[in-house]
């Protein structure tokens, strides 16, 4: 039996991949139910290829409940393009462009395809004890226990499993905080299928439509860590902070309920030398938490599910599969972690924004497409079905 802790995007996708390949598993999730909370998320072609491999009907649901992003634009604070990339090349090579979808809707669409008897909600992981090379005892916060042969930690960037497995692992604060929201707002139709990030002076603002009259946005600013907002003044604060930005930015903030605006400090995980020890393995943010600047956090967790499930299915020794999983995935993932960190630093740089914008404006489109193809590619030769 393989036990998966955490029913986030990585844990649910891993369960679905195991289901497809006939691998015995059970998922435990601390939340009593998965509600449609949170904001938006991008599903780029690498993630969509995995979803299609798992179950084409899930892909159709994502397309139905999300919105295709056919152009990715980096712009200045008044929406003048700095870099603009048509995604037709991705459609031609991979079959898809990016889909923007509500994170809660994505989790629901994944969850509904997992047999109910294979997931237990309301079970918060507390600790584990290795009883032998082949048995692990898991203790939950409510005092109950279970035993398993293999343990997969998919419990996010603040992973309790990682903290116990690798106690020296550390998060790294980027110096930036991010507000996210979903506005009930009919955006200018020009931007309906456009993923936009606007760079101002030490500020960034991103926009992508999820569905009709539903627009996901995020706002990034330099900040000390662990600060809290006074919700009474939060919207006024954000409107003032982004007052020099395009009017669409102000309208999006105004049309978002204050209690639905989520603030999160942007951290990543200092790169680990391995993601497993014996019969315990980390995936997703628990293994390689990254800042969201490349829109690849969830997608890399989904890629993890694809590679790990296929390796387990093709090898008799699951511990060896854990080792091979790290070998195959770590180079790409660690590169994305570093690139995303650097992108955030460049986007919120204190000085030289005009020079930065000029240099980015002159990056050849062929180079940008090559970088995206590298991000979007997965190794289909390892697929068992």
C-alpha cells in the first residue's frame, strides 16, 4: 500500500495516475471537505498533457470550466506590451495552449474522479514512525493511526513530512508578498484569452479571465514578511498602491469581495539534495516549493505524478523508483525554481526598470518560444499505458 498525504493538486493527480496504472493507494487529507476556495491557477501544456494521459474526460472538463490563454503578454503598468507571445506554436506542438481555471474548481474536477473509498477527509497528518524497512506507522492529529508500506508527502510547501524527514530543510522568503482575488467583472473582450502580467516600479499585477464575468488577478509588492492586512482598509490600500496602473486594475480590485482577497508571502524551498529516504518520498511543493512567477508550481506537481506513477508501475523495487524519480525530475525542477526566483527579483527590482523593460523588449521571440517549449515538454517514452 502507498499512502498519499495531502489532497492538493499533486496528491490528487498522483492518485489518479495510480488509479490508471492499477497501483494500490490511499489518500488522507486534513480538510473535512474540499471547498472551492482560493483564486486562479494556470494549467500550461505540460500539465494538460498529463491530464489527457490520465483521463481525456477530465481534460474536457477543464476546458469547459476554464478559459484558454492564447497569448501571454508582459506589459508595462499601462498595458503597453514589453513582450508578447502568441501560443499557437504550443497548440501545434503539444495540442493545447494554457488553460486558466479557478483552483477550487480544478481540485473538484480531480477529486470527483477518485473512488470515494480511496480517500479519507478530515485526517490531519501529525507524524510518522518507521517500524521497519517495509512498515511505517502514521499518526494523525485526532490520535488515530494507520500503517503503510510507502509514504508520499504531498502536503505542500509547509510539509510536516518534509520537516520530519529533512529537519534541516528551509524556506526562503523572496521579500515579496502577493494578494490574489477573483473579480466578478466583465473585462475588456480584447483580453479574454490573454494572460497578462504588468510590471511597474517595484510592483506587479497579473490578469487572466477564468470564465465569463470571472477574472483572476494577483498583485505583488515588496514587503516585510508575516504582515497582516486591516480588512476594513484593504481595498483602499491596494487601489492606492496600484493607482498608477491601468484602470482595469482598479476595477478588478473594486469588483472583488474583500473577504475573498488572499494575501500570501512568496517563499520557495531551498533546493534539496534528494526528495526521498528509504520508503518515504516527497512530491510537489513539499519537495520543490517555488515562487509562482513562471506559473509552474501546480504543473510541476502534476508532472511529478506522471513520472512517479510510471516509474513505480515499471519497476518492482518502489524505493528504486523513488530514487529514479529524483534523478529524472530534479534538473528540470531545480532550474524552474531558480528561474522563478530570478524572475521575481527582476520584476520587482528597485532600480533600473526602464533599462530592464528595454532589454526584455528586445529578446527574440524565437528564444522565448524555445524556453516555453522546454517548460512544456514531458518524456512520453516512460508512459506505461
